[in-house]
C-alpha cells in the first residue's frame, strides 16, 4: 500500500502538482487527526510497566534518542552534505518517536506487548522535547532550526491529540462498557489512512523541486538503505550480546526503536524545516517497511533454530535419564 501511495504521488507530482499544492496548509490538521486516532489505543494503566521494568524502558529510550539520532547524523554528513534540507530532514527522522506499528510486529514475534505500548507512549511524549532539541543540535549546521517553533508545533500536534485520544478511549469504555473493545480496532486504520494521505501530499509537492543532478537518487536512497539494517541489526546485537537480554525483550526494543514514527517526522519536517526536508523521510518509509519484514523473518528463523536446539537438548537429557534408569548410563 505504501509503495502504491508513493508511485501515485510521483505521478501526481509530475503531471499536476498544482492540484496538490493547495492541500499543504492542512498538514498540521492531518498530523493531529492521525495522532488522535492512534492514541485511542493507549491506556494510562499500561504505563505502570515503567516502574516494574525500568531498565528495559531506559535502554529503549537510549536506542531511540541517542543511538539512532547520531546514526542519522553520521549518514547525513557522509552522504547528504551537498543538500542541506535533505540532510536536516533525515536527521530529524532519527529523533522521531517509535511507530505505532512496532506494537504489531512485537506481538507477531512473541515480544513483550506491554513494554512496546509503554515505549510507544513514552517516546511520543518525550519527542516533544527531544525532536526540536536534538534536531537543533545536530542539524543546525545545515539549516536554521526554529527550536521553539518546532516545540510549539509538537505541543499542538502531539500533546493535545494524545490527551484527546486517551479521553476518547475513556469515554468509549464508560459509555459502551465491554463493547468498547469492538470499536477500538477501528482507530489505528484511520490513523494509517491519514498517514498515507500525508505521504501522498508530501511526495507529490516535492517532485517538481528535486534537482536534476546525477547523484540525486543516490543521495535520497543510500542513507535509508544503510540506516535501517544498521538500526535493526545493531540494536539487536547490542541488546542480545552486550546487555544479555532475553530474545523477546530484545526484539521488543529493536522494533520500538528502529521503527520510527515517519508520518509525524514528515509532518514536522514539512512545517518546521520546509517541504524538501520531508522528502528523504518519505523515501525512508519504503525501506522501513521492507526491513521490518526482512528482520521479522530473520528473528523468526532464529527463534525456530533456538527452539530446535532446546528440543534436542531436552530429548538428550531425557534419553540419558532413561539409560541411567536401566543401569546403562555408564555404557552410554
């Protein structure tokens, strides 16, 4: 669906960008509506895990707001330095909070869904401060970053819709009782549709602005092509080998860090930095989805392999106990 949206946007941008341009003033409203729809699934009680497993929360925040912003910065200065707005947009992407879809991938891989819910909610809230401050520090060398203006934008499009989303859930549960659980699954698809509409607008209005230089495709594609494998693989290696976390804890932190809230990043880049800054984030959305699927298969295969090894060990232990019971343990 995402690939089709981008293809349609490219065609619209080449054929009739003047028809799409009038939609750009409504970007803030689209972002706010998207955040509201995705926030209806959040419960304040989910945040109680913060006090039960604080170390996992801390490592999830470290990978989100330290490792990934600096990874984006390194790739931007290496590959995008000739295009300041693209570089600034790509850096801003690294500061974005966790994507709501990370919860779905966590569930599919048998991760800790409660941890994913907490990281998703906390990164959304903390992003109000981290996105403008980190973007100002890391991207300030490329473009003028209005940190206070970005902070104000995030307050309007994150905090208010987030609060309204949780209030909507509370009202639904009070009015509908048990039936509310049948209505809640409707809201994330609404958010996803609004995200696609935003992506369509941003790509379409940017197509006429892309410079006709030989290296432009490399500049737009190479950073995202490198970022996501390093993000998914590097964070898993860090969690699994260095922190020695359980696999289900590792995959939860991986998906809640490497999967960025790209629609929010695109909207903020578009409004605060300029429309061209949103283009590399739109391109990155394709690679994020591809890498989420690829690493899902890798982690699934790894889990099956570990399960097979565990089964062999268990069978071997049972066999040794059986031989010992027959008095054949020494001969075996």
